[in-house]
């Protein structure tokens, strides 16, 4: 198979992959050396990420197919399974799942079972056919109502048969938006190709230090500090900034590099350094004539909320995109904005910080790129 077809290939698994056991083998990630092109890089990342989702699901389906006694409680580390499923037309739109009476309570005790955005597949004939769908709404769990949206037109009469439902334990929506973003990235719009494709080790200053002043002001432990970002000898000490020596080196690298990667074990102060970076950039925004916001992207809602709550100590011009459990961030949620989507998005450009998760960032990639700049 030509792996360059990634831009048009389905992000969801296929019948051949799950039931027939076929695998589209991705190329390995290049750890040392450069990629041939942006297209080569995007193709490699697409197939690796897709395989990361499909392989465990294929393994679980194959285990179930080979299971000699499917009536027993089938257990798998790769998939979640529910038998005796029926479909009914939903009250408003779409199709809803109906469980066998004795299965209802057990399934809904697991809060991660049939979450909105999950990929599920159904078979009523021992995998002669397989229907793919996504959970489009969880409805009212007290009534055991789950809405599904089929990925393709159903040729069989779904209301006349009883089905087995299989769900991947990995959350499909997280993968799907990133996969689609990889498919949609235009070669000419790819960010930092000199680092990610050519693997350049050349140190380049960030654009704001090439065009504007490198002098900044920072509120230190003992008072205000004024120094030149490009003259490390003029920087305040780590203690004055409330950091240790390693954290200071990370801060200096982040503020004077076009691209910086800060790594560290849990508890070493990565969030602290990130907040210090955001604080310095925010408080010197006007002096450096920077008009675009800082985009903060996190893998989890918890880590993002933790960061943004601390950021409220130095700015109120903040927007949280996506669901948050932090009451302190309610007033700053993007859903509070009124007006059309273009009007709401336009307001993002006037903020200091925009916070979102990787999933939503992938989903809104084009919009965020326009507003963040």
C-alpha cells in the first residue's frame, strides 16, 4: 500500500483490519537524521498514530472472534464488549442503543463506557458484517439512552436484529481530531520545518527579540527587576525569581529561543517555569509590541486548569476553550462569548492567554492559527 495516500485515507479502522486481521504497517519514526520532506513527516506521524489506535482494537476483535465460548463473560485488555444490543429510533434524531435489562446497570456504572466521541462497532452475524458508529450523545443515563451516529449508510435492517457492541478502550475522538489535522496541514503552512524536518541545531532568536527591545521588567522576590534577555549576565539570580538554578536555565532558554523543549520528571517545576514564561511575556507585551495571545495547549483538562488558575494571578485577559471543572475559570470560558462563531473567535486575538487541550486544538487548528497569529 502507498503510505502517501494518508491525506484521503479513513481515520477510522476498516473491516479488513479488524475482522480479517490485515495491518497497514507504518514506517518507523526517524529518531536520528532528517525527513525527506514535510509530506514524509506528516505521513509517518499519521500512520503511526492511526496504528496506535487500530492495533489494540484489532487485537481485541481477533481475540473475541477466536473465543470458543462467547456466551461466557469475555474479558479483554483491549476492548469493552456488550452483547444483546438492540436499536430504536431516537425521539428527535438519529438512533439509540437499547440494552438487555440485566446489562443496563453494569454498563452504566463504568463512566468511561460509551462516552460521547467513542468509536463503536456492531455485528449481528458473527462478523460477516460490521457497522461502525460514534457515540453522538449519552442522553439521560438514568434511562440508559445512548445515541449513535453511523459512519456509513446502513444496508441492513438494524431495527430487526440483536447486536454485539465492541468499543475500543482508547478514546477515538482524541485520535480522530489529530489525525484529521495531520491530513489537513498544507505543506507550505507547516511550522518550524527547519527543526522538525531538516533537524537543524542552529539557535535562532524568537521573532519578538529580532524586531523589538530585549529589555524586560519582572517582579522578583525582593522587588522589580529590569534586565536584558539577551545578556545573561544581567539576569536576576534564580533565588530572586523564585526558581532553582536548573529552572532558571530552562527559563532563559525558553525566552531566548525560537523553539525550546523543557523536560523534567514530575515535581521538577515544569509548570512553575511555564507560568514564569507566560508572566514575563504577558507583563512585557506592550513594551515588545506583541499583539497576539499566548496559546497554552495541554494533554489533559486537569493540567490545563491547574495552569490557568495560577495564570489568573497575573492576568484576567484569559480564555478557556473546552470543558473545565474549575469554578474559578467559569467566567473565562469560551462558551460564555456571545455572537456568531467568527465574532467569538475574533475576541480571542485580544486576550493574553488562550488555554485548550490537544484534542480541541487539533479540531480548531485553522481558527486558532488565524487568531493567535
